[in-house]
């Protein structure tokens, strides 16, 4: 099947959305002291010690990002991490509210401003961590950022048999890219999402590195023009290829196709990326082994 019937969850926030959100939160919170943390979804807190209460009265040093994680750094070295997973979103509340919206996980109070983390849908995979100084928690196993030289080195020199789309989404291999921008970057590089990395020549590998970086840079530029938090259930049509099955490819104007899996969809252009071949649906592949 070319695949226009996929009805899975929308793509999660990726590096551009999380970076721009971190910058907006840094503008709003840097220098403010934590007044309190209302735990609204018990399972969302992934750590036991230190407790969030131990950060009360401590000032925010900066808000940054690593991979798809928000990193709120406090004076003294402790940090709060937030991962939005598939349906997690963030509201900036001015003034803070006392409501408990559906899917609410935590509300962090900073005086006249509060940060509400909530989750749309039913997956309940978004979470937050309170880390002691020197503890990297889930950040410890992340791969390099796409703008880091090690990212390029991994794609230019690694003799891996893994498929390109899989590698781009592997947060241990490269941090911050998800299936949305992976689709866009592979289309821009005119490479099959299912090509193994070892099959690419040097020029194709460099084309992929350049495509990933340019797609993310352009998306970050667009995202920086938004205001506020990251609150909508859907992040809108922010992709050139992903989630646009049947629409024209930007390179050749041919219709985009998709390979559907149980949990996600890979969108590509048969003309530009797979030599005219329409790839088979994979949702039943587990039954055919």
C-alpha cells in the first residue's frame, strides 16, 4: 500500500520545537526562583531524590535543551528535565492558574509565571526528572547533536548496516531528530529511508549530513517566530514531507507515498528516493515471518 490510511499519533516535538521552547522559557524564567511544584500526574515524575521541594527558593540559572529534553538548570547545579514524548505540551501561564486540565503532569511555579506540562492522548509517556548536581540521568546515553562534528563523523565513517530512517531516529546515535524531520531530511537528500548506511558512498553521506542540518536549521528559524509555550494538541503542518501522503514532492511534483508500521509512518517520494519503486506496507510484516 502507498499508505494514506495511517491514523497513528501525531509526531512528537523534535529538536527545533524543543530548542525554540527552551529559548522562550529561558527568557521567561532565568533569574526567577522556584516557588513550588504541583505534581498533577503521579507517574510522570521519574525520580525520587532529590525532591522538587528541595529546589524551592532556588533561582533558575538557565533553560536549555539536550536532544528532545528541556533542561532547567538551577543555581547550585541541580536540574529539572522534561521530556514531552508523543503528546506532551507546555503552557506558559501568566498569571499562574489553579486548574487541573486533563492530562496535566506538573505545574512549576515561579512567582508571577508558571509552567504547566500536560499530555494529550492516552499514551502517558511524557515525564520529568529532578537531578542532583553531576547526575545526567537520561541525558547520559544520548548521541551527539546534529550540529556537532561527531554527528557528521558518525554518518561519514560508520560502516553500519542499519537503515537510514532508523539511525536518524535513534537517540543514542544522534540526539533530537524524530520521524518527522527524518522524512524531510531524507527527501531533501534524495535517499531511500530504508537504505543501509553502509550502502552510501561518500557524496551521499555528505548530502545526508547537509540535509539533516539544513532541514533542522530552517525549522528552528520558523519555530523561533512563534510565541508562548508549546500547547496545541497538534503542532500543525510543519513538515515538507512527513504527514503529506499523496501531496506533491517539492523536487519532482510526484505524489508522496508512505510505508505504514503499527506505531509510525515513513513518508517518501518514489521518484526521488526509491528509483520509482513504491514500497510495501509493513503493518502485517510481523505475521509473515
